[in-house]
């Protein structure tokens, strides 16, 4: 038995393993918080046994025949034990026995018979045992909620024991070996199953067996390895408590549909009851929420009905006492005016920029303290001379006024108390024809109030 066929068998089961794990994970996950497509295997029959009979032949639908030109069919028999893991997957242990035979009586393509020292052979398939993964291909069915026919496919691995007998051209028969040959086999099959009842199923199938040797017919001709097939019909009997259904016929689509319909009926009943309650509650709600005077307190609780509009009321609907407004009069003194004037005189900017020179900070700080202490408002008006572009001068005057405003805010003055406006060269206070006049026109005016 070489390693390649063993490796193929291992690969088959490793390939099926993720499917098994994924299926088991999905079986415990519900489609929604209350609708479960599959709720475990306890409520179903999972074990079954089967018996069958059919025809054995030393040929496979994919792989052809062996080392003799004409294959023959012989009677075969078998049985199995199966455990259904999920609605669409099961593990099945199979046993098959019977006889395989062929001869060289069929002519080749050139009209001659095969060149072989043997005329025919007969192999007694004493036993074969395999473990197969069986997949139900059409378990979920949205059209027919009660399945009665099922297509399945199987793949697995196992060992066969057989003993071939050869017949030479002179009619002498000889055993190919004195001991039973034990060879690894890979079964691949498909079939149809019909549900006759919750206990019995009709099973029709076809399985191809690929051996790990060229000794099935006793003649190691090569280069291909031998194979055989088994077509059968049989009965499968489900085991378990009476009344339980077979898991392999479980249709998750039908279960989901039934549960959804039951939930819809329950929801309809609950909605009807809620609508009846709503009709009774509507009158009570109207009574409790009616507010004729619009003061925010319903008439049911309002102890002071007829309150004038926009009147603030307490929880009983009665007007709240109006607090007297006490206005604090702010007096701007001569000292305040002097501080502002001093700040205007000391305010200087970098040439053609809005950056305030550091020498101006002390007087600006005193104005900031005044604004905070007396909660005064300040209006800043930026002005320039007529030298340069009028548009640029307007922007520069606004930037300088904003620069003073930002400085005041940085000293803790409320931003809402300071307004900055730029006038450009539109409001001169001296002649722009002299340097001294232009110096006076380049200014930021402070107005406190």
C-alpha cells in the first residue's frame, strides 16, 4: 500500500472537517432572537441501519475498467450503520461483500484479443469496511415543506479484503495468493433516498471504490490501479423513540416558516389588544393633557385657570411672583476717561502692520482692568491716513482694531463687551497733506459706555 492513496484519504477528511465545524457552529445560531432554524438533535432520530443488495462490477464510471477487456456484473450485498450529525450531514460505516469477475473475450480496437497469459479471473470480495461522510444535497427546501426525496453524495476511506483466482488460457485455475489481500480503498458515491415513513426509507445508490493497488484481478499489469463499483437498492431503518422524526428529513426552511407564522399571529393578537387599550386610554389622556389657558399645566391639575398668555406659572398653574429689576447705574469718572485717553495716546503699531508694540501694553492693561471692574462696553474704531491703496487701508484699520480687541480678550475682558470696526481713511481728524496730520489720522479710537 503506497503513501499517495493514504495521503489522498487524509486530505478528503481534512477537507470535510471545516465544513463539519462550520455546520455545528451554525446549528446553534438562531436566525433571529426568537426564530431558530435548528435547535439540536435531541428531538429527532439520529441513528439508522441499512441493508441492501445489488450488482458489483470491476469498473468505475470515472476511471474505466481494470486489466481484462470485458467486465461482468455479479451479485453483491451490503449493510451500514449511520449517525446523522446535522440535517445535511452524517457519518456512515459501510460493509460490502460479493464477487467480481471479468475475462479477455472482448476484442481490442484493431480486432485482436488482448495479449495476456490469463483468460479470465474471479475475485471474491470477502469484505470491505469504510467510513464515509454523507452529505444531503437537498435538505433545505422552500418550495416543498415536507421532503420525500433526497439526493446525497458520499466520500470516505476504508479497507477491503479479497482473494482473486485466475484462469489461464489452457483452462487451469490458479489462486493469485494464498492469503487474503487487504488493500486501502477510497469510496466515492451518490444516491437517491425516498421517505416511505418515519421508520423506513428506500435507498438507491451507486459507489465507486478506488483501490491502492493493481491486485484486485490478481494480475499486476499496470500502470493504473484497480477499481470496482457497487450499484444497489436497499432499505434504511431509523432507530429511536416512536413519534420522533428523522433528522435527515428535517427541513429548516419549513421550521422557520412555521415559527415566523406563529410569531405573526401572536403579534397580531397583541396589537389588537393594544389598540383596544389605546381607545380607552385616549379619552383619559385627553382629559389629563387638555390645557385651555396654554400655561403648560393641564386643566385637570390647574388651580388657577384662565392665566394670561406668556405668564410664568408654578406646578399648580398659578402665576409666579415677578422679581423687581434692580438696575445698577455705572458712572464713568474723569479718571476713567483719562485712562482711556492715555491708552489712545500710547497705542503704537509696527510699521504697516497690525502688531501692537510692547510699549503700549501697560496703558492697555489699565483699560482692560477698568472694563472688567465696571463691566463696561468698549467700541474700537480703526483709522488710517490716505497713503496707499484705499482697500488695503480699510483692511489695515480693521485688523488694528481687531488686534486691540484680541488683546483685551486675552486680558480677561468679555468678548461680547468689545466691538471692533475699521473705517480706513474715510474719517480723518487732521490734514493728510502734512506728516503730523497723517500721524494723527493713523489711530484707534476708544469709546467706553
